[in-house]
C-alpha cells in the first residue's frame, strides 16, 4: 500500500459511490491515436490513500474533422483575416 505522499495530486479526489461518471474535457486532435488508462485513489479513515491498479488500456484513433467543424474553422479564420 502506498502512502499519501506517493499519490500524485491529480489522482487525489473525493471518493463518491460507484457507479459514477467522470466528467472532463479532452481536446483531441483529428486523425490521432490515443491510449487511455485510469487509476483511482480513495482516502481512508486513517488519512492514507488506497490506490487502485491501472485499468486496462483503451486505444482508439480519432477521425477527420466533420464538415460542420471545418466550416466553423473557416469562419473563424475569415473573421481573423478580416481584422488583420
């Protein structure tokens, strides 16, 4: 078992009953391969942290930009170009 000092700050969070939803925003690039694994840390009554093992690694690849996203990027570029 690891001590609280061994737990990176980003892993320390309030424990909530399972099942739970992890909310977060990841800004992923198009046509990029990603690998994701999750580890949790739960604070015990003695102040120590119980750290889980790593989950299985999920690998996935993002697709290309959708047409509406390309249109939004073009619109932003044209607005910026118009101000320059």
